[in-house]
C-alpha cells in the first residue's frame, strides 16, 4: 500500500473497499485505486497492467483518493 495509506487514515482495508465501491461507479478506476493504494503496486506497474500512461493512472488514483477522503471527513 502507498506508504501506510490504510493505517494513516485508521480504516481497515475492507472499510476502504466498501467506501470505494459505494462512491466510485467506474470499475476500471476502482481497480486502479485498489491496485495502487490498497495493494501498494507502483504507478508504473499499474499503468502497464491497464495499458495506460503513468500520468493518467496517477491522476485517476489521486482523484479517487481525494473523493474518498472528502467522504470520510464529511
């Protein structure tokens, strides 16, 4: 996982997955976030898995992170 992403926000992986599936409808984007943030796979490897550029994968993952963090704070 991204340098303690799960621990940093004190939710379990299953709680993150539940929020992810409730808030993000795009399956590909959910999978990108899960691989990069919950599984801890580097953006470069995720980009290769999804046949996308690293910049796009990073943008998707970071946008979802922002959305999820906004949801748990509010």
